[in-house]
């Protein structure tokens, strides 16, 4: 079962296999539902951190470039999935997550961590939500932590919408434009790996910057 699940997830990041899935198993509205669900879960549900994000969007762009999916409709649908996923993540953080940290006598979920998180998101929450859209794994947890830190929802929503549209549009457009280039198609797995590595660069730079300035971490 696990092997089949991993094979299915990998198939979502291979243009030829994705086209085959959309033509056989995931025909019609079912294919759209699956793509929506993957982006939704990877964006905000804590259990979705292992799902493909950047690589999936790039692959969908390649498939759209081959004329198998409508590029405009996919951008709108998957941007909405990302926005809604982060919205759920924020809600879970502001309810379940906040209740864990607000207890003053907890040894693990200490109240001081909550206060630090709140202060951080009051100062840097907007750019954190925006940057996190382009960083795997961090993208999955950023909205939840914003909810825990009681970031103002109107501010969160603005950056969430802007970041989701920018992330989805850039990834799908890159796949749409570059997907049919022979060099990229013949080295697709390396290209996907390269996209993941590039996505991690902002987080690495931020870590280096925080170390140089000796800024304390949010949740230590």
C-alpha cells in the first residue's frame, strides 16, 4: 500500500505519467479534485508536508503546455487550493495550537513561546507568509504558526492571497513555457530537483542572516 502511494505521488511530478493518469484513472472532474486536494493539503494541513508542491505545479504547467489542461483554469483553481489550505492551517493554529501554548504550567508548550511567536508575527508575519509560499515544508507550517501567534487575520489573508497567486502563477507559467524545451524534457527529474533546491535557498539565506545578527528564534 505504501509503495503504491509513493508511486502515485511520484507520478504526479512526471508529465507523461500525469497525462496518462488524467487520461485513464483520473478522468474528468476527478483529476481536478485530486490536484486541488494535493495543493490544499501541502499548503496548510500539517500532514501534507511530504506531498509535492513546487514540482507538482511545474509539472501541471508542462502538461498544460502540451494542451492537456487549461493553464488559466489551473492557475485559478490551484491558487484557490493554496489559499484555502493556508486558511485551514491558520484556523487550526489559532484554535488547537493556541490552546496548547496558552497554559502557563506546560513544560513543552510554554506560554513564553506563544508570546515570542506573537511578537515575531506582529513584526515580520507578512513577509514570513509571503516567503514561506516558495519554500517547501516551511510552507506547510507557516500558516499554522501564524495562527498560534495570533497574527491579525486580515493581514494574514492579504499576504496569503498575494503569495498563493504569485507562487502558483510563477510555477505553472515556468512549466508551461519551459516544459517543451527538449533539454528540459530529457532531464526533467534533474530540473524538478533543481526547482526544489532553488526553493530552499531563501530559507537558507534567512538562517544565515539570523545567525549573523544573533536574532533569537521564535520557538526555542
